């Protein structure tokens, strides 16, 4: 079928109202930029879920990074987005303005050079991310071990997708289908979502980020949703891979083994949602010397009481429904986590409004 045929189908859909959620910050950005929501039937609702790793990191995590950055002979290094995310009182950027030692880096490997140059100084890397990013941290750990570098620690806020998707399904999110994250699936394989689609009877479409791939993924999701009873009766999977150029069923097994070597699952707090069992990844006890105290960072604080990030992250409301959106809360004056990161749904809605 031609792309135009898929678009026509989505445009002319007149069945029951359906809500599809994307759970990937890059999908949030790609969907907002493409304008797809304005082209398809108003009966197909596209909502954003907790797909931005920076947005879902709790304020207790930011507070801990700030406390470390204030310790003598210690520097906190991390990616740019994390510098602006609010903690209980202020962000890492604001803490830097008050004298805390904070450095923005472009890659975790940049810390290796710093640590070698200043062996008496401690570097703490603020490691956030989902299944996509975790293998990068295993490369950093490999290098630290190989080079016998002992002055780098990781403060992790690493998360995995299936437990939070299960949590959303169990907590009344009313999602009819998920646009499964393409980048995550490169590492985990499309099989990562099989158990969820079976348990909840909800379709998952793994897809890419170009407008064409998004149209194909949303069309595939709608068709699976329309035929789900039939598919189930035939024993067919409700997880389909529409991104076969880079995603396989099994994923990158070498990266998976590396992650398994260094990390183990544990409970994690998601901003706005609270603690979700087994949704975090933590350094295994044998690597505890490299951990800067990542477990139990559970404080979850709102900088503005009217901020509705929690409901936005659960797909219960759109950013437009927040009374602060575009008025008090803008990318230059973010009042909540979803407006801070470029992968946040409020940020993207604001840019593409
Ligand atoms: Fe929070 Fe701002 Fe989004 Fe409202 S618009 S939910 S205040 S981030």
C-alpha cells in the first residue's frame, strides 16, 4: 500500500474513539514536529507518556546531585537537559551559579579524560536514561575498570519501560495502544513488549521517527486495535515491528549482556507517579564502589503547585489542558519537568503549537 492510502485511512477513520500513547521522548518530538495529529481523524487521540528520562527523574535525584556538587573536591558532570530540571529548591544550573561544581558534558566518556587529568578530584556522573542509554554507561564502566580509574562515581536514575507501561494500564490510563519506543527496541528487541500486549490485550507498534514511519506505525496500531479479538483468537501477537531496518525481535544481545553484567532491577520513583517496582536499574553490589548513592532517592516535589506534569506524563490530559501552559510556563520559564527538557511533551507542544 502507498503511504497516501495509510494517511487516507487514518484521516477517514470513523470508528469508536481511540487513544494511543507514545512512550519515547524522541517520538514525542517527532510526532509534534510532523503535525500528524492535525491530519488524522479527531477520533484518534495521540497522547504522550513518561518517555522523557529527564522529565521523570524525581526531585530527590536532582537534590542529591546538588549535594554532591557542593562537596569539596567533587564535580558533577551530566548532559545539558539535566542541568535545568528542578530539584526541591533549585536546579543544578542554579546551584552552579551559587558555587557548586557542575560541568556539562556531551558524552559519559568525557569524564574519563577529566578523571585522568585530575586524579585527586572526584567526578560524579549524573546517569539518566532508559534501556537505550544504559549500554553507554556499561562502556564507561568497562573503560574505568580497564584503566583502573577510581575517581569516577555514577549517580544513576536509570529506568526501564515495561513496568511503567504496566503501571499505567493498572492505574486507569485508558490507553488503547502504545507506539513502542524505536530506540529502546533496538537494544531490547520488539519481544520486550510481547508480555505486556498479551497481559493487557493492548497492541504495541514498534516504529521509527520519520513522518512515514510514524504514519505506518499509527496505521498498524489502529488496524491491530480494530482486529485485536480476531488476532487473539488466532494466537497472533499484538506486538508488531514496523521498524525492521534497525529493530529485530531479539535486539542487541551483546548490549543486553553488558547491562545484565553491571546492573540489576530495583524500585524507582517516577516524577508525578511515585515508586514503581522493578522499574529502575542499579549498579550490582559488586560495583557498589562506583555508586554515588543512587538508591532510595524518593523525594518528589512540584515547583509550582498548579503544574499538572503528573497527569500529562500519565496521558490523562494534554499539555494544553494545564492552566499554566504557554502563559506562566514556557521553555524560558519552565514550571514543571515536562517543559524543561527538549524531549518533554509540554516543551514540544509549546514549540509546535
Ligand atoms: Fe507542568 Fe508547565 Fe506542563 Fe503545565 S505546561 S504541566 S506547568 S510543565
